[in-house]
C-alpha cells in the first residue's frame, strides 16, 4: 500500500535533498529553488487524450520565460555568488551579510543548466542552525520541536596532510557483469559503463603517488586480479596494469562481489601502507547484508570507497559499503561523469584517517536532545558532514546550548566547541526540519530493508507517520495532485503536455562514426609513473602538434623531459581547466617531479614551476585569492 501525501503542501525543489557545499559552493543543475504548488507539477485531462510528443524550436522562439530568484541564508557571511548564467547584482538583506537574494538576469536562453556557486567566509569553521518548530504541530514531535543542524567542513593542517600523501595500498574492485556494457546515459554518444570505467582507471593509475602499492580486481560470476598480490607502484607495474585494463570487457556474467572481497581481505596488509578499497558496481546483490557485514568486520584494516553506476545500482549496498568501511559513497547517474567523482574520492583516500569521532551535547536542565542522523564514521577535508538533532523541552535558566566535536587525525587530537541559541526565530520555512526528516527517513528505510522479515512493521509505520507529518516523500508514501476548487482528487490518466523546447546541440550526421580518443586522455596515457612526460611523437600527437613544433622552441639548456612536462602542464591549464578535478593530482605529481629536477638541469626549472603553480590557483575570473595556496605558489609563507 502506498500512503498519499495530500493537502496544500508547497515544495521547494532542491532543498529537501543533500545540498552540495563542497568547497563552500552550491551547484544546482536542472534544479531550481522555486516554490511552486504541487498542482502545477501534473497536468490531467479526462479519460482520453494520448501523450503528445515534445517539439523542438529555436531558443529565441520558446513561448515562455524563466524568472528565478533565490534567497540565501547562512550562519556565515556570504562573500559572493557566481553563475554560468547572467545574474543581477547580489542584494544583501542585513549588515552581517548572512542573508542575500540573487536573481537570474532577464532573457535566459534555455541553452544551459543554471548553476549557482555560493561562496562563504570562514567556510571551514563549524556552524549550527537552529530552526523553530511548526506552531500548529504537536510539541514533542519532530515538526513541533526546534531542530538544530550542525555543519562540519574541516580543514586539516597541511603538515599532517603532506606527511602521509605518498602512503597507501590502493585496491580497485571493478564490476564486469554484462550490464556494464550498457550506455552511461541516454545521449547520442554511446560510451559504455565499462568504457568509462577503463578511462577512470587510467586516471587513477596515473594519479597514484610513487612509493604506494596497488592491485586491480574485477568480478562478475567469477573474479580475476591483475597481480597475485598488491605490488609497488612503478613504471613497469603501471604499464602492465594499464595493458590489462585496456582488455577488460563486460563479460564476466552476474554480480557476485562477496568472494573477491573475501580474497582481498585474506591478503595481509602492508606495513605503513594503509589499505584503500575502491568498489565500482552498477547492480545489486542478493546478499547485501552479508557483504556489508564482511566490510564492517574488516573496517579496522582499511577504508572503503564505493561507486554506484547507473540508476540500477543498489543504494543500500553502495551506502552500506562506505558507511561500514569508513569511506565515502558516490553515485554516477544521468549525465554524470564518473571521473571527477572518483578522483574526488582518491583525494579523500590520500588523506589520513580521522578516528575517535565523538559528538557531545551540553544543554540546560529541562532540555533534551535526540540525534536524528547516523553516527559520523568518517571526516574528510573538502567534504561537509551534517548532524541533525531534535531539541525537546524548555529551560528558564539559559537560552544557549553547546555541542563539542572531537576527533583524532594522524595522532593529533582536535576539538571544536560551538554555542547556539535555544530561542530561534519563528517562521523560517521549516527547511531544516524537512532536511532532518529526510535524513531520518532514509536511515529508517535502510533499517527496514536490512531487517525485512525480522520485524512486525514498526519501522515502516514510523516512516509513514514521519513522512506524512513532514511532507517529505518516502518509499511508502507519494504526493498526488488535488483540485483546490472542491478538494477532490482529480480522476483520469496522466498525460504529457506539448511544451516546445530549445534543441540540444548534437551532431546532425546520422552515419555512425568512430569517436577519436579524447586528447586529454591521450595526453594522460603517455605520462610516466614518476609524473613526467617524454618529448616524443606520442606527446606531440596528444598536443595536436608535430614533433618539430614541440621540439624546436625548446631552449638548448633545458632537459627534454623537463620541456615535455612543462608543455603538458601548460596544455592542461590552457585547454582543460573545466576538467581540473580530473587531472589535478597527476599535475601535482608532475610539478613535484619538475622541482626535483632543479639540481639536474641547467635551466631555471624552479621559476617555470612556480609560474605553473601560480596559474593553477588562479580563479576563472582572472584574480587570485590571498590564501595558503597562493603563498605556496609564490614560495612564501602566508
């Protein structure tokens, strides 16, 4: 039975989901923060009328316009808002600059997604937002009590981060079941999931630090591995692995992940090389609980980073692997690219493990706290963690509460203490309440799946009650459209309205064409394990030049490999800044190699290297920010 959420609910698109605050930014793609009535979402007729095909018209003839306005509220001052579309000037609503409105400029052409990048001051400081409960809701319920949202976005000391960046045993476990031969999305470019995975493994192997260990497993109904055990990363082992990766196809049958995991965990860990497991799969398994329990039982010896490819990937499996393995889960769906998400997880894996995480609450007498979020099992620099909690009761003694977060990073203890008001402002839209409800609902849904057949339906009942109370949909509830005129449900089938849309940019040719290899991947493929490039025809071809064109400008005093590496880095900074997340780690390795060559070349490599670093921290607008990254590029202290 599906329970129905009815009434005069309003919904805010994009808010009742996990907003992405990585690097203190919000990216909103195909999702607009527009409040609309639910009855606008569905169009009904009577019992007749077939679906009508959507027509395509030039962007200038689209018979509608977009008016978009967003209100930004934050505990931290908003420094600026950027977009890939023209915006009206940012309007601050208070002197503290913690509230602002941003509007899309008139004349939007519907030729791109609308993306907002919102920058905050002091983004790495923990913050707490307390939201008053709904006055009409019963006290003691989630919607009737105040809710606090604690946001953690840590920045770790650079000395600690650099000390362990070259350590690790990296084990990659790739799904090669038949479904991995499906296209990555519905676009005309028929790149398959296994093809995208091969390209991703290329980037991963080129980005690994010298001195680490690695191995690659693949699985279906059976499993294979490239090396009998993890090997030290070198030019020889990297080339051998890449050769095997190029031959990988989606030809191993079903999705049996338990046995390869058992084999991986049976291998002894390498001293001073913490194990990092990367799992890629596009399906689900029949023994999810057993797989997750296996990861949990080995959580003390490794971290697990999981990737769900496509809409069919099991969220219970992907989230469970990362949660119990102390790693991070990513989902690649729709038009998402696999490479940037995987490279973000590699950056997390290169960070030291945060352990002994604890959150304690200090509240005045008469006030109690109920934590709604699952316990935090991992913290990463560059990744926000959220904790939601319900505050019940009142106190006449104090108007302030306190929360303390403690953890240990590479043997260095850290403590953050944050005070927050127990008397929040009224009429805040209940956004934090609904985000908290969503978090609790997702946790309960996972618990219900894991314990299916072992309980009397109490968890399901709790989910339904919470969903109806908060207006947040769940696996057991759904929204319907309501005719506001008489309050009766509208009868009849759902039909599609003919709404002209601007055409997508596409290749008009109907002839199947052999897609040439991406020049970016071609350039990456010829990089050496040490980080350098060699001045040869393969590099010239990747740069789109002849050998003479890349060799003739080289100063006589400059080493050939130094020159080749500088050319490659210049090309990346000049032509692939939009894919910087994908090549940043391998470029850092190249810069480190260049600096190591300063004593072995007559050329002033240090000056060239500093110039490249300076380019790497420049913003898209052309400016630089006065921060540690700029100081490092200049070879100075902050």
